[in-house]
C-alpha cells in the first residue's frame, strides 16, 4: 500500500470507547471524539457507528463529522477564532452546542443566528483557574491563559446569552489542557463549574449540558 501507512485496530478503539461509556453509565452522557486528534474518515465513521459524538474546531471538521454519520445533535463546536462562514454552517446544521469563548463571540453567534432566522444553542467556555499540572504550553485553564471566559464574568454573560435574540443557553464548558495524568484537576474544575450551574439554576436558568 505504499508509505507512509497507518494501521489502527478497530477492536481496540471500540474497547476503549465502551470502557469509557461503562464508566459514565450512571449519568446521561454523550462521549464526543475530538476530531483534531485524528481526522481519518474511516476512524470517524467507525466511532459514529459506535455511537460517539464529535468535538470539532473548524468548518472542515464539521463536514468530516457529518459525512462520517455523526448526527448534528451530537456535534459540539469548540475552538477559538471561528469564522462567520463556519458559524453559519454549524447553525444551519443544528449542532448540539457552539462553545463560546468570549463576550464578543457570543454577540457574533447571535447576529449570525438572527441573520439565518435560526436559533443557536450555545455553551459558555469558562476558565476555571485550575492548574492542570501539565506542560505550560498545554495548560489552558489558568487565569493567565488566553482561553475561555473568567468565572467572575460568567453570571453576567449567561444573563446576556439568555437575553440575546437567536440564542439558547445550553450549558457550560471548560478545557483546562492536554496530557493530564491526574484526575484531581478535572474534579476541581467540575466542582467549580457545578457551583455556577447551581447558581444559574437558582436564577431560573437551568442548563442541560456540562462539557
């Protein structure tokens, strides 16, 4: 078949997916594969058949996920610097959530949804200010990192999301980094986000997704 050639075990992929699904079975859970990790169309199709959703960061990855058979309501659009054309495609497809990185992006998503005459489900990507204990270049959840919305700004931005035309506030999200080998930073982030979920629910803003 020539070189370079990459061979993956479909059985091993399925075993890992089902092990994670079993670990999460006590709560309603959607496992979304990060397409940027490996965008092989065969791999994405295999995961779609297993029941996985997709976490995407571009319009091209949206198309790959849809072609692979991932339903739009199982696709989460993460990532920074989303283009208007990419937002339009995601809104038109009816993706599960667009993870919004800033107040400015929230306004842009509202404007694009209004222009299309559609409603867009959004989640606020928060920066929980948690040290993930990984390489500094891979840490994205500390206050000094350039990613996500500060926790202190979240209540006001959640209220803004609920008020803007064309938006439905679907949930909260955070991504604190990569190659993390200890569960403690994940648990700390989860607890911090849960506190905000409870506060928003008390204000009449129940959320449906924690990413």
